[in-house]
């Protein structure tokens, strides 16, 4: 009788675990499919933040407004991409920065810069932003930058390149 009871409990727990695995796999697949929608060329159309702060995103040494109009190419199927700042005026010379990207748990967007002559796995530092308002042709990335014990919220608003 004890063996029958033990076998019944084992079977029930295996069934519960297998159902959980199926649900986790479906969730992961849905998140991956949402991430793949980001594939392509994007442009930052605006950046929202408290203008009393001077924000220089991603350690590039230029003002946040220099990122407005920047071109971002995202290639989620191989986790790579690049962004290009056009430069000019107070924004300095334009340049292209290769990046390695990842979306974790549905709305956490991670990227790290890939410097010339290095491999992505050699660079452990990067940036974590929150993916919000994603549609086929738009999305926003939100970054919280620590300052004097508080966070300055910066929102980068993207549109698919070529949209008006």
C-alpha cells in the first residue's frame, strides 16, 4: 500500500513539473517572439527626462539630445546590433558603436558595447533598461540613472526607421 501511495505521489509531482515546464517553455517562446519583432532599423525620435539634469547616456560623453535621430540596427536572431550617432554641432563627430543585445524576462533590455578588437564575452559591463510600450513600429526603453541617492528616469522613444 505504501508503495502504491508513493508511486501515486511521484506520478502527480512529475505531472505537475511537466505541466510547469510546458508553461515556462510557452512563456519563453512568446517573449522570444516579441523580442524578434524588434528586428530591423530604428530611430530615437525623442528622449524624455527632467531637463534640469545634464544626461550623458551610455558613457558616450555627449548630451542625451545628441541621441535624438540616432539610428539603431537590432538583429535579435544573433543578439547583435549597432547604433550610429550622426554628430554635428555640440555633439562632436559621428560614429557607429557595435553592441550585443538581450531581452530578459519579457521587458528587461540589456546591451553592452563591443569595442574594436574585443569579443562580447570579454566585456562584462553593460546597460539595463526596461522595454515599454512595444508595438510593431514603436517602443520605448526606460533607464534609471542614480544621482544623489535618487534615480533620474530617462525614456528613449524609438520608431521604426522610415516612419513619419
